[in-house]
C-alpha cells in the first residue's frame, strides 16, 4: 500500500494543507520547526487511515481527504469528517471501509503503530528493553518483531505479581494467597480448640457484689475524712492572713479623724504647688531680662544715609571689579596692543617693494580687495612653474633609464621550451611516479613476506595439506549452512543435556518420595470418628447437668454422681473440664493424622506420576540420540566436496575464521599485489623512455646509475634553472616596457604643467588691470605682505575703538562714585581711588544694616518677654485661686499645711488597699467562705499545735483506707475479668468463624488472580518461544548487516550465543570480540533495536505487501555519521515500502538532500506545496 496524497482542511491551525506523495520517490521527509504542527500532522495521517475515535479535536468544518494505492495497483480515494465524535467516511460507504480495511491488511490503529510506527521514545524504550532482558534472544526478537518495546517490563510485572500472590517454597507468610490460607487454617484450629468451659457463675457474681459493697463503704469513709482534712488545711492556710488583717484594721481605726483626699485631688494639689513655685521664679527672671533689653535698645543709633543708598552702593560694589580691571589691565593692555599694531603695520609697509600711497591704503581698508584670489593665483603659478621644472628633470632621467634597460634585455639569450617537460615532471611527482623503484621493491618484499606468513599459518593446522592455492579455492559450504548446523548441534546437545538433567532430577524426586512414604507409614494409630462422637456426648451431658444446677432445673444427684464416676473425677466441674479436654485432644489428633494420611496419598500419586515422566524422558533421550547421529551423518556429507573429514560445526567455524578465511582473503590480496607489480614494471619502462627524450631536449647528461627518482630530480632542477632564466628575461622586458610608459607619462605631465603656468599668468595680468600697483609677474611674497598689512591695519582700527570705549567706561564709573559719596556725606582725599571709596561706602552700609537688625531683634525679644510675663502672672493668679479653694479641705493655704494633709491622706488609702487585699487573700485561701465563718472556725483551734496534730491523724487514716480500697479493687477486677472472659468466649467464637470465612474468600480471590496472571505469563512466554522457533536466521542476518551499517562498521555482526540460562544476543566488533547488550552504550543499544525492527520489516515486505512506515524523529540522539548511515538504510528500505519520516531538525533535511539527491522528497510544513525533489 502507498499513500499518494493527503489534504487537510480546518484541523487546528491547518486551514488548507495539501501533501503530494506521488512519483517514484518512496522516502518522504516532512520537516517543520517547533510549533509548526509536525506531531499534529502525524496524528492526522493515522486518523485519516483508521477513523473512529479521533486523537485530535475536530470541528464540523474539518475534513481529511486523500488517495491510496493498494497492493493490486488500484487507487482508493476517500475522505473523512467528524460525526457524533467519530471520524467516519464521507457518505458512509461500507464497501469503501471494507476495501480500506483490506488494504491495511486487517490491522487496527494500535497494531499498525506497533508494527509500522516508531518514534524517539519508542526507540529509547526498545533499547532499555534489551538491557532489561539482559539481551535474551527470544524476548528481544519477539519485542522487535512485534514492536513491543517494553516486553520485558510486562513479563517482569506478571512474574512479580504471581510471586506476590503464591509462595513456591520460602517466604510463605509474605505471599497473599499463602498468607490468607494459613490464617484461615489457624482460625479453624482456634475455633476447634476454644470451646466454652464450665465455671461457677453464682460464686463469681456473689464475690463481685461483696467487693462492690465493701468498696462503697470504704469510699464513703474516705470522703468524710477527706472533707474534715480539707477544712483543717483551710484553717491552716487562713490563720496568718486573718491575724495580719486584724492588726491593719486596728491601725486604720486610729486614723478615723482624717478626711482623705482623692487621688485626683492629691495629684492636682501637688501640681498647683509646683506651678506656684516655678511661676514665681520665672516672673523674677523675665523682669530682669526686660530691664537689660531696654538698656540695649537705648544704646542703638541708626545710620539713615547709608540705609537710603544701600542699593546704589551694592550696584557700585558689583561694578568696582570691572572698573579696576579697566584701570589696571584692559586700558594699559589696549594701549600697548594699539602701539604694537601701528608699529607692525609700518614695518610691513616698509617691506613692500612698491610703497602704497595714502589713497590706495584707504581704498584697501574701505573697499573689497581680492587678496585671497590673488594669493591663490600667485601660489598656483609658482607651484606650476616648480612642477614643470621637476617633471622636466624626471623625463630626462627616465630617458636615460630606457636606454640602459634596452641594453640589459639584449644581454639575455634564447631559452629552450621547458614548460611541457616541467608540467609532465610535476604531474609525475604528484602522481608518485618518482617512488616507482621503491614501490616495486616494496611489493616484491610484501609478496614474499605474505607467502611465508600464509605457509606458517597453514602449518599450524592439520585438517588439510599446507597448499595455499588449494586452501584458498576450497568449495566451503555457506556460512548460513554452518551456522544452522551449529545451532542444530547446539540445540540437540542442549536438549540431550536437559533431558538427562530432568531424568536425574525425577529419579532423585522418586527417592525422596519413597523416604517420606516410609516415614509416614511408621507413625502412630489415628482415633476414629466414633471415638470423637462419644467424647462430645460426654461433654454435652456434663454441660446439661451444669446448666440444670445453675438455673435450678430438674437434675438428680444420682445423675451427677454417675457422670462424675464415669469421668473419674471428684466433682461436677472437674468432670466437665476433663470431658472438654478429652474432646479437644481427640479433635487435635484426628486433624493432625488426617493431614498425615492426606499427605501420604498425595505423595503416592506424585511418585506414580514421576515414574511415568521418567519413562517418557528415557524415550525422549533415545530420540535425541538418533537426531544427533543423523545430524553427524549429514554434516559429514556437507564437507565431502572439500575432501575433508570435518570436526564439529563450532570447530569448523573456528577453522574457517582462523585459517581458511584469512588464507582466502590474504591470497586474494597477494594476487592483487602481483598484478600491481606487473603494472608498476610496465610503468617504469614507459617513464624511462620519456625521461630520455626530456634529457635530450633540456641538454641534460644521463648517468647510467640513476634511478627514476634521481633522473626526474635532475631534469626538474634543470627546468627550474630555465624557468628562473625565463622569469628574469620576462622581468627585464616588463621593466623596459614600464619605463617607456613612465617616460611617455612624464612628457605628458610636462606639457600639462606648462599649460597650467600659462593659464595662471593670464589671470595675474587680468588682476593688474584692476590693481596697477601689482608687479609684472605673480609675486607670492608681495601678495602675502599686502594681506598681512591689510589684516594689521584692520586690527589697529579695532583696537583704537576698544581703547576709546574702555576710557569712557572708566570715567562714567568714577563720576557715579563721587556723586554717591557726596550724597552720603562721605569725605575723600583727591588721591583716593574709586575702589577704596566704594569699599568704605559698603562698610558703612553693612554696619548700618547690622545695627538695624540688632534693633529689630531687641524689639522682638522685648515683645516676647512681655507676652511671657503676662502668661506667668496669669498662672500665678490661678495657683493662688486654686489654693484658696483647697483651703476648705486642708484648713490652711500655706504649702506646708497642704503637704501634711496630703501625706496623711496617702497613708489612709494605703491601709485601706492592704485591708482589701488581705480580705481577698483570706477568702481565696478559705475556699471562698465568708470571713466571719472563717474567723469562727479558726477560734475553735486557738493553739496551732493542736491543728497540726489533727491534720496528721486524718492523713494516717486516709492512707490506711486507700490501701484497703486498692486491695478491694484488685479483687473486684480479677473477678470481673474472669466473668468477662467467660462471656467473651461466645462472641470470640462467632467473630473467628466470620473472620475465617472472610479469609477463605480472600484466598479464593487471590488464587483466581494467580491463575489468570500465571496463565498469561506462560502463554506470553510460549508465544515468545514459538516466535523465536518460527522465524529463520535470515532475519537475524539481515539485522546484523543493518546494524553494521548503522554503526558505520564499528560492529560487524549480531549473533546468538547459547548458555545454560538460555540464549543471549551479542554483537561482534571488527576484531571478532563479542560484546553483550550491557556492554553497549545507550545510543548503540537503540541502534541495535532499530536494526532488529528494520530486519523484521524487510522480512515481512518480502512475503507480503508493505504498509507505509511512519517514523517520528528517531535520529535525535544519533551522531552525524550514524545519522547519514541511517538515512541511507531508510532510502534502501523505501524501495520495498513507503517511508514517512517526520522531523523538526534542519540537519536531517540537509543531510538527506546532500546524500540521497532525487531519492528523497522533502515537504516543508510551513510552506506546503509541491514536494521538493532534491536534484
């Protein structure tokens, strides 16, 4: 089957996606980066093929349509849409669904994903499954063939669960079924053992009632004595508080005449007294400060003229710096600069060859003079004249150099044509022909050495004669035939060994069973059921007599006496106990011996079965021996064409690997070396012929003893000499041509320089028409002097203006300073500078401001002190008024009288608080009783010693009563426990019966589960063994070849080795060493699992039509080299079945394009269109 196309409409983020798989290319790589929908598209493909419950979310607009090609070449075009949460064929065509089901070979979706789907996670699980099974050949091949990556995990889970349910021999108590059934038997034994025992219920009940009455009397006496002891302890606790309370009450009565103040009145009066003292002190301090401030205010005098001119003086102070700079720096500097500029201007004028008159100078300053253009023209003319002279000299030098180089070129002679021989020699050296003599000698030595080694190798074996040619050409059977015989011999040998091992084991089992049967037969006699029935009748009769005695029923003394006599006892209870013991012993003996006889019957049956198995195994042993003889005969016939008497398949395989195959391969290599030797001899002959021709053309004298390498080296050296001579001649000719070009360029440059000089001279004459004072020829120094004079004259004019402005500013500032000094009546001397005068004025203004500020501060302080004085006077009046109000309580208004009253009031309140606290303490210690009652009870014991003696007597009495109560409680508890035990036995028997039934049901449930699990495990193991037997070795051989390619020849073969515990997969490296699955890396195990999967798929498509193989990024953890090898294998597999590879790795796409070319089609999910066939 092959998918030809798929169209996806409105499925998640795919709106209209079209995939075209038509054409001869069967390997399709579907690439998309992360979030492009690669995994979504893979689910869409499977949903389209199988329908049913979708794996994605579809809407009513979703539609999957496509085209399939079945095994018969018919095209199937169908579409699916969502209907009632199912993907169904559009139109509901049942015939179409049947055709599609047949096209998919009856596989459902899960089976198809197992057999024809593989992703990275499945590949990793397959590698881990190989490791978990320790490379078990049957399990590994079954897992790879069925696509069950976690097969070993399922087998282990089944085995573990079966082991948890049923114990084989040891650890029985930890297994669920075995533990449940053991508990059931234990409960049954307990039920049989524990039957009701006859006891004296009346005696126990009477004893219990007597103990309870005695306990109640003792408890009542204890309560009476405990109450009296509690009262005495209470009196002991309250004695000291009550005595202290009486003393405080007496002191409080002595202060009865005091009228106590409240705490608020006391605190208020204290604050008023403190406020009166502080207010009087503050008034005195304030009046003193006011007098001092008034004296300071009278001493302060204000300078009104200075304050009036404050702003003007500040303005002068800001400008005094500028005035002093003008006076001291700017004006002297400007005067010096002006004089220097005038001097320079006169000096420049003196240097001019033509002196300018005053009118021209004025015009130059007032008008616009083109001095920059004049300077450029004069400088350019001068440069052009200098360039013309320089170029003329260079042209003359170049002419002389041309003549010299012409003579040098004539000095070189003719050079022979050496290029073709040099090329041939270099090609020969590149090809390694210079080593032809050494190669021939090395081949001769190699052939001789290899022949000796082969002869030595064959001499170490005795199977054939040491003839290299004969051994190399022996008609050896195929390796598959040898491997098959090796497996057959190994299988027969293992089967024979297993058969004999089973025979030995069964014989030992028969011996053990006979010993156990003999031990059972020597045991004692077992009681019968009649004996048990008679014992139970005696027990029931005794129980009936006891119930009649207890309940007052009908019973005669004769019946009791007869029953006691029959049991050989002295009383009815003892007779009943003996009847119970006899019945229990009979039951135990019967149960024990019944198990013994059942065990004997089981062991006899097992012995008979074992003897039958021994007979079958003996016949099986004879069949296996016959198979081994037939295999030996067939094996000898296989090697008859070689004329050999073969050993065992393993020995012959080893002989082939160690002798015949190395001889055949190395003999083939030796024949190749001999053919190569003939080619080298012919090549050396041709080389020597060509070298003779080259020696003649290059004038080289030949030496007879030269080898080809020396001859070629001499010729090549001569070619290099001629090449160097030719290069020198060519360089001389090239230098001559370059020098001639340089001579021509200098001549053209000379003409250009002269033309430029003429142009600048014409422009200069044009300027002279406008400025007649210019010289006849362009004069750069004159133009430079004229420009400097104009610049200097302009600066003289500017400096004159700046000097006038500076002097005017100086005079204006001096006038302003004198005017303000007159206004402030400030005297100054004629030689006083304006700066000093301004600073004096500023000092007066500053002093006047400070005086005014000081006056203002004094005024503010006086105002503040007036306010504080008024507040203190008001506070003092308030204090006097309050003290007058409190005088009605204290009896006086002086502070001393007030403080005395306050101290008496405070003492009164403290006594009241102590009395209340002691009353509360006494009531609390007296268990809340009133003080009057406590005082009355305390009066009964005026002597503290008498109270202590009473307390001790009560404590001793309580101790005796409690000991008596403990003894009574112990007796009561023992009787109640005996009575409860008798009542519990009935309930325990019923509970144990119910528990035994529950355990039996639990054991039955575990046994049924064990049967299911064990049956599933054995069926799975049988399926694995059948699968291993049915599949030929060609699958393993194909997987071996694929594994070699996937690992880039790092391993050459996958093989099966047979051990005592079973068969194991191993891989062989190029040196033949075997490695187990545990010795492989994680990635190599994954590649081994992939090789096995692909081997089974290839084997399947050879006998049945292939289905599309779907792979999802299985190359994630492969290195680059093994990725390329896997792509090549998938390309070859696509010749038999369609392969769809989903990936989001650009490297895989690039590698597929580069290596497979047009054998792969790449589909980009971000830009789906026509498939990109790589060419």
